[in-house]
C-alpha cells in the first residue's frame, strides 16, 4: 500500500494486543488502541473507547482507520460462541461502513470438520463473520501462544510450579505446535497492509510439533532445571480436567474447560506460506519458555 496506514488494535491491553501496539508504534505506524476503559490506558498509541457489544461505539472508533486487528474472544463465558459471533458481525458491519481495507484476525489451528471443539469452531466461525460486510480478512491460525501473560502458558507454568508430580489426562498425548508470542506479533505486523496477505488464511507455529506432555516436561526442565514426574491417567475427562486445573492454578473452571475441549484435537501447521510472506526463523518452544520466564522475573514476579 502506498499511503501510511492508521491501524486499530482491539484488545490493546491484552496479552497479544499490547505487544502488537508497541511493535507497530516502534515501526512508525499510527496506532489506535481500542479499550473499554480509555482513561486507564497507559500503553502506546492513541486510546479509543469502544466495546464490541456496542455497534455505535465501533463506528466512532473505526472512523479514519485503514486496518483493524481483531483480537477479541470470550472464553471466560459459558455462552462464548454466541457472544463472539454477535461481536464479529457488529465489527464487520462497522468496518465496512468505515471503509476499511483489511481486517486481521487471530484464529485457531485445526482441520475443518465435526471434530473441532466449540472453541476452535467458534474461532473458525468468526473468520467468516468478520468478512460478511465485505472487508477482506487476513487470518493467522495458531495453536498455543507462549509468552508471559498468556492464558495457555500460565496453565503450563503454574502446573509445573505447583505440583511436585503430575497425574495428567489423556489429552496431553495430543500433538500441537506452540508458537512464541514474539513470532505471533512479528507475523501480525508483517501481514498488515501487505498486498500478498489480503484475504488470505495462514497457519503459524514454532519450529516443532510436540505433545502437551512434551511441553510440560520442557517447561519443567527450563523452570526448575529438573523434570517433574508425570503419569498419564486415561480416565480424567475434560470436565474433571477443568476442575483439576481450577484446583491447582488460578484459571477459572469455565475458561479451563473451554481450553481443554480444544486439546483433544491435533493442531499442527501443514501450510508454511507465512514464511514467504513474513520471512524469519521462529524461535523454539524451549526459547519461548525462557523468554516468558525472563519477562515474568523482569516484572518482579516469582517463577
């Protein structure tokens, strides 16, 4: 694109949004940081108050915007599928009225079909609903994003910290392809206003596919320098697993259940085109864990 872009980042105070707003600002992009509490915002960019539940507020927030990055989801609600679908429709309509030339969305990996969990099915539905107004949507599909403050990483960190040994459910043998949050931010920034990315769906991941059990073991080694004994327990169902997580971590039962439902589905990268669009070598899972722990320590928190 020839003209400089004004980019709206939704969820600008969130795990990925705050990092992306910083990256874009550092690149000289004019950023509008969308938040429900603009008076409290102290991050990069210009804060704008809006709520995906209020379509009029979206019209105001999107005025004069060229590209929007949509980082909204409602996993902490039992009716998250309905909430996220309605929010995507509102945002897509508002984006079309504002004349945006691109929406960038962070979706979830997983093959289409009946085996998709409600969480992944919702992410896939949102991809389509965002574009119903006619604005081209660029989708990045990822599995677990590893970084300080990310909910999936927090589950891993707290499990290996709080348990001297772990009895784990059968879904931990499922393969996934975790990706460092630094790489996710790099990919998001790289597809914004990129002609080769308009209207495309890309899969993003780190260099290794591994099981959740592998992830726990590596995180334990990096965190403590030793492995935590892990014993799989086939009869631990997703519902029981969510209560187990709520017992040993500070993640609530609803969020835990919605995440666990997705963990029985293999989510690995099969399409590597993003590496041509946004060149660069993604960091390993072990390195992503090191970075997440270092950032936590830098903020004064204990590992």
